[in-house]
C-alpha cells in the first residue's frame, strides 16, 4: 500500500471510530414507563445509567408516562437501571439492557405492576414480556 492509501485508510478508520463512539451507527431508543399498579397508588421512580441520572419522577396510575431517549453505546454496554417505590416498598429493575432489549424495540413501553415490569410485545400487542424484580444479591 502506498502512503496516500494508508493515510486514507487511517482517516476512514478514525472517522468510523468517532461516529461509533458518538452513537451515529445505532438507532435512538425511546423508553416509556407507565404506572399500572392500582388506582390511587402513585409510583416514584429514579432511573440512572453509568453516565446519566434521570432524576426522581412520580407517576399516577394510568397517567402520563416517564419517557427518556438516548442512543445506545456502540460497544453494546448501555444499561439504565431504576428503583421503583410505592406504599413503602422499593424494587429495582434494569429498565434498558442493550443485550436484552436492543433487538426487541426502538420504542420500549413498560407497564410497572406489583409483581414486576412488563414490556409491550409488538408481535402480540400485549404487555406480556414480563420480568421479576431484581433481588439484592
């Protein structure tokens, strides 16, 4: 390879790396979380990633959702975890895990229920992808 070709290849690789780090190669994720506990029960949630604290939010039963958007990290390590509190109990769950969710949805809708969170299954149009709460191990 001659020097101009090497320089061009290096420039291309550098641009590819910068684009990937900025997330340009991955679609944007949209996460919506709804309170589906029971009438009259407010849900307090606090979501974070390794880089972002999304703050504390209170959701009313079947009210407006908590929504956030982001572009996943190129190296498939994006994780957003949340604590959910109602009636004096606290539960934890990874509301977005790249390895679990990236292929399932670009717009991930979650119903928070007492026994765990359930994601909308676009194939059935039901909230039937359900998970247990994380245990503190």
